[in-house]
C-alpha cells in the first residue's frame, strides 16, 4: 500500500504519542516534531507508510535518547494477555470450531496498537471484535490452505497480541516460523517479546531482519526471505505488515483489525472492521 | 491560549483539507505539506494557534495559487443558512426567552467550521446543540451586561454562522460593530461574506485588520483596537477568537462550540460542548 497524504498528519500524531511516553518536557518533545517536519519533503508517496514509520521512530529514539520507548507498555500488554490466556484458551477449546475461534481471537488481539490506535480498551474491544463478522472473511480458504500446508510463516505484529498468536499456533498444530521485528519499533514484538509471550514453546522465533513497523522485503535478512519465498502459507498480522506486503503475490492471509480510515479504504472496508483476507483471492 | 503540541498534527490535517478543496493533484498537494513541514521548527509554543494558522493558510494560498480556497464553501454556507433564516427567526420569536434562544442559536451556528471540524452536519448539529445545556453558561451575566451596554463589539467567526449572528443582533436591538477578518482565511467571514449574510442591515461591518483565523491584537488595525478598548460588551464567536483573546481582561463573552479536544481542555469542558463564557468571571 502506498503512503496517502492523510498518513502525514498521522505520522506527527504517532511521533507525539511516542515522545510523550518517555518525555514530559514540551520543548524537548517539540524537537521530535521539528525533526519530523524536516522529513516531510523526503517522504515518497509511492513507498509504504512503514518505510516512513521507520524514520519517524528512529527520530523519536534519537531525540529522546530512549532506545525502546514502549518497553514498559509492551511488558504490561504481554502480562495482561498472559493473565487472560487460560480463559481465552478455554473459550477456544469449548467452541464448536476451535480453529475459527482462534483465528478470530488472533484478529481481535490486533487491537493492541500504540501506533495507529493508542486509545484501545483491550477486553471490551476484544469482545466487540468477536461479536461482529469480519468484513472480509476468507476463513474457509484459510482452513483449506492450512490443511495442506507444511511450511508456515507467521508475521507477528504487536507485543501482547503475540499471546493471541500463540493460541492460534497451538490450535493449528503445525510447524511455524514466527517472525518478529529486528529491533524495537512502536510496540511491535521483538524476539524478546515473543519469548516472554511463550512463542518459543510453540514456534521457531526468528527476526525478520527489518526494523520498520512492517515487513519491508528489501530490508529483510536472507534467512527471512528464504522463509518468505518457500512458505506455503503466510499469516500476516496487522496493518503494518499489510501495508508493506499488500502487492505481493504470495499465499498470504492478512489477519487484522482496521484501526485507521486509510487502511480501511485501501481494503474496501470500514474503519474498525476485522479482516481475514487471502492475498491470492479477490474480496 | 498557547499552542499545544497536539495542534501540530492538526495544522497538517487542516492544510491537507484546504489544499484538497482546490487541488486534486496529490504531488502538488504534498508540496503544501512539505512547506508546512519546514515551518514546524518555527512554531513558538507560547504563541496562539491562529498565529500559526495564519502561516499555514498563507502557505496553502501560495502553493495552490488560489487566494480564497473556501470561497465556494462559504457562499454555500451563507446561502444555506439564509434559507433557514425565516424558520430560525420564528423559533426565536415564539420562544419564551427570545434573547436566550438567539444566544444559543448563535453558539450552535459556530458548528460551521472547515478548519477544526469539516465533517459537520449543519441542521442535525444545530438541533443537538440547542438540546443540550452549555457546559459553561454565563447567559444571565450576558443578559445583565447587555442591558447597560451602549457600545457592543461583535467578533465574527465563520461565513454562514454570520446569519445566526445577525439574528442575535436583531434580538439584542443595540448598536453593534461587527468585526470580520481582513482577508479570506479558512471559511472565516470577510466584509463581503458579512454583507452577503445581511449583517450590514443590522450592524456596522468593519475589518479587524487581521488576516489570521482569530483576533491577534498586535496585527489589528488602529480603528479596530479603538473599538476593542472602548466597547463595554464584546461578543467573541468561535475557537479562533477564544484562542487569541483568552488572556485578555476585557468584558468579553465567548460564544462557541468546542470542536477540538485541546480548546475543550483549555476551557475545562468536553469536546462538542457549547460554551457561553464571560472572561471577567470564573467558570
């Protein structure tokens, strides 16, 4: 997905939120925005938003001097969802179609996002996401594809959401490569966050090699690209991964909750809708 | 009111909206945002938002080459509210307290704003504003002050809202100086817009001498400043005028609908609330 002009005000909003997580000196925070102001003319509209997001959050790190502004919020999210794990797991197990419930839960868990939507209410939003039907629902295709899949690549998004991913991986009961960001960016999961969420018990956790809030293939490691090319099923979580991969012709299932109007429009759905979309099929 | 850091993403949003009113070439529109990006580091947080708004809309004019991007929308708003004039006038006349109804209508009409809140639904929002009580309500003080007032200065805000102002001025039945922006900025009323709304029939229409979306005293004409200093009652419409005048110790009544969370917070009310606030009194 390309960068829309509407993404530009949002970059400032996100930078401001991130800077405020670690600073309370208004003048110092403004320096972050000043620096991002200088970046605007260098944003190519043909690139995906996470390409710019990468620069934005690098600027936040440089000006604040804090390498992982969201470390505390990430730890809290993981702890919170781990505490819900037994009840979520039970919800899946007693449901008529455990795989479908686990997929829907994994989509619902995508609400944890301190970039596009920091005002989420975890438990309330999850219940709401579970109640409504996905606006694009390729679950049947997912179920069929999964049956024959032997090499599954799972592209993680946010810390905490990782625990929902773990539940889905447990239900899938297949070997999974779980790929995370190479270094902290927003509240996206890194190897450390994945391990703290227990993903290492159910999958092989790897770094994508990329430090953007998405999967920018040209910035990924050779090891990751090998997985990306050979996987016969790819599960891509969240907006950032969709934004960077939406034009790829690979067997990708995008599992996400649309948290901004721009991604929603790109997908042809409404903001707030949930989506289970197969890349190799139409809507 | 000072500029809050949250105003900065909003400046980009407003510039984008304004540029899109007259352009549909994305690359050209991006040039507006590029230029505003360069301005960020020059925004002093101690100045009021309309100081920067002035620069933002000047940039929009320069890059688009259109002196009054909102001319069409302004004419539409005026025409629309003029068509409602007979029914609004009747609503006031048959009400138990015509002055109070006219004040509330004047506040409700402040919803017409293509800067802070371009997604308004005129008739629906007006009905809603009339239904709810103002979060700050110094109407009794206004009524008392008006009784003894002989020199009234009325600071206009948006084109179209002007027609609501006219109804209030008709009910007040006192000599009024009606001050508007010196040149087009957002959809704020100019002398032309005031005359098209019929204000010249009920007040003396003057320019403030200032081309910002607010009243920046140091940029106002001597003639306007004389009125500002000598008036025994000043009615200030909208957020921009509040933002520029909120620390002035003059007999000002701020009549507005809060359309952004920042102004709402500054006033100690909720976004969407209506306000009738007397500057020389507490909340």
